C-alpha cells in the first residue's frame, strides 16, 4: 500500500515537471499567434447612435396592425409604417408604436430596437397630436415582462434580424403580411 502511494506521488510530480520547467514567457498555448492575428485586424469602431429625427405624428391610414397572440394583453398594437426606418450608421430599427386600448385610447411612442443587442429605447411619447421627446433616455434590455410583450414580438417575429439590401421595404412587407413566413431577400442566399 505504501509503495503504491509513493509511486503515485512520484507520477504526479513527473507529470507536472514539464509545467514547472517552463518560464512565464513561454507561449505554451500559442496565445502570441492569436495576439499577432488580432493586432493585424482593423479596429472595429465603437458603436455610436446616429442623430435622432422624430417623425411626424402617426396617421390612422399609415398604421399596420400587429397580431399579439397573448391572452390578456390589453392593447391592439400598430406600427406606423411611415415612421419605420433603419439607421444606416447604427443599425437601429426606429418606429412609432401605437397601443390602442379597448376603449379606443392610444398610447403612442417613438422607439428604437437594436437587434444585435436585443435592446430598446423610447425616444418620445405622443399626446395631443404631437411628440414629446424623452431627454436622456437609455437603452434597456428587452425582458419578458408584460410591458415588453409587443416589443419582443416585433423584435423576434418582424424586425430582427435585419435583412440585407434595403431593409425598410422588406420590413414593411413583413409587417403587412402579418406573419413570419415573409422571406427576406438575404434569406435566399
């Protein structure tokens, strides 16, 4: 029994010896090659949000109804097709959302969704036929809370991921079609 324990101890020492023999500067895992590769890659610019232009207040004729298949969600949801845009520099999908209660009262907000981050931002809220900008609004994570239901449906079924080419007509087509069977041009490649 004692011989087995001594033998096992020496085997552990022998197996660890190559690690002790290395200096701190030895590149055992080839990490230097990875760093040299990364050093040759162009720097990816830090993401910056482009300037904001708040659209005109939505008209009923431009509203596109969105099916929110959630029992108990108290609003009918519309997207103002005239306000839909995708930032060329920042990739943010911006739109006006209209949440209409059963009694006909509208909750209007101009919002943006960052598909790559699964985040949203409210830029302005609407009342009295005009928008009121929200100063210092921050990006927030889309959650599974009741208030984010429509944003999640928009992001997951209609707006994200962004299609290739000119995304706005394709996104409008998908919203008007009313389901996720609309095929983006980029999906065909």
